[in-house]
C-alpha cells in the first residue's frame, strides 16, 4: 500500500472546488507513453494549470501497471524541475484511473498510489451501478482517494444522437445515485462520445449541439457538485488533414466543437477528458516526418516533433478551451 500524497499527487477535491468557484474545467489527459506524459506535464506546468493524468486499463496493459505508476511519480519530479528552472509555481497533479471496470482494478490503483479512480458502471443496470460504485467509494475513501462514477451511456458512432434520448443521463436519477454511492464527481452523457468519429455529419454540417438543457437540470438537482465530461476531443481537423495528406485515412472524423466545451467548462463541469486529440496530433506529426524524411530511422527524430506539437496543442486547450491556464 502506497499513499498517493507520499508520491506528490493530490486528490481531486480541492481541484474541483477551485474549478467550480472560478468557472473552468481541469484537463484530464490520457497517457500511455513517455512522450505523451512529458508533453502533458510540460504544457500544464508552463500554462500553470492543474492536471489530471489519466491511465486506462488499456494503458496499464500496454505500458505495464508498475512502470506507469512510476512514470506518474516521475512526472511530479519532472514538473518540479520545470517549475524551478522556469521560475513557475508548482502545479497540482492527480493520478487517475480512467474507466475502471471492476472493484479489483480500482483497488489495485488505490493500493498503488493513485489519488483518484473512476468506476464506470454506466453500462450496468442502475442498481448494479450503484452497488459497485458504492463498493469502490467505501474502499477508496478510507485512503482519501477521490471516486468518479458515471450515469448515462455515451453515444457511439452507430447511435443517432438526436433520437437516442435513453442514452443521455436522466436528471431525475442523479441525486439518488450520488447520495447512495457517495461519489465525489459524476460523469454524465449529454451528447459527447469517445473516439475520433463522434457524429455522422454531412460535409459542411455542424455536429448536434451538446444537451445543455440536461446539464442545467442536473446542476439544479446537484448544486455545486462536480460534473465530468468524457469523450471531449474536438478531433482537430488540421491534424486529421495532415494524417490524410501523409498516407492515413480518417475520412469523416468529427469531434465536439471547442466553443461547446468552453461553455461547459464555465458550468458545473469541472473535469474534461481528452485523449483522441492527443492521439491525432502524435499520429499526424509522426506521419509527416516519416513521409517527408524517408531516410529517418531514429525514433527521437519523429517522436520529438510529435511531442513538441502535443505541448502546443495542450497549452492551447488549457488557455482557450478549458480556461484552466494560470489558475494555480
Ligand atoms: O475513454 C477512453 C480513453 O480514450 C482510453 O482509451 O481504453 O484505448 O486506452 P483506451
Ligand atoms: P476522447 O476520445 O473524446 O478523447 O475522450 C477521452 C475520454 O473520455 C477518456 O476517458
Ligand atoms: Zn472516457
């Protein structure tokens, strides 16, 4: 059992209170490798933004759970070094399990020193979601680890977002869920979805707007309670175009417009999850280098430019979309 505070992490309690008070959202960026982690920490330290480092079950399988945890710990030391060298304040960093799907996985992350875990029972019948979420909360709270739960199912590409009302979070259920489980934050479904193909739209058409009416109803039922948005990549078209230009094929990739996220960040939405945008940036730059410099074979020569571009993208997100820059 390792205590997250010994590793230099914080839980999300103070982060979310500050985000709520000041009308911004804390970025929750996923990482699976060193370059993504370096970029997230560099961008968030330079823009003086709190950050939630997200690790999925898939990331643990890909990179090894022990190595990832040590990378998270290393990220705190790396942040301190940047802050000291560049005369900046140190930023709060939370280490979070993204989409935990079992009590055992959540417990393993708590025991390894994560400061926050998500138990995603959103696909389960309501009572089972309540039951597994409460089980995780009861364990995690013994160690002051934050817990995120989820109600409502995020739409996928196959769903007709406008028609499938049942996939949105039911505002009538949120009070009951939060009081029965004791979660610290709640992920909701208001029209975002995971991945790079969020909406089926015709050329020149805008994706359907997020359901701010549902968000408002939820805020009424849970005043001052931290809300989380998953599936919040904007699928930045400049990178989609670069990928397609240099041999890729991501036709029809569409995300959530950034102005919608900016609006959400000013509300009770305190955490915004972004993974796919980072994947797109990385793929675009790696493709560009390999395509334009076919003799290149040193990974530092293509992962380095990808990392530099990621830093730019995350800095801009913090400043222009989440509003989290210069809030520490
Ligand atoms: O919401 C899911 C995240 O983008 C993580 O994706 O499970 O492929 O690591 P992953
Ligand atoms: P995107 O696929 O939109 O980046 O969503 C990421 C996410 O929700 C991670 O939990
Ligand atoms: Zn998610």
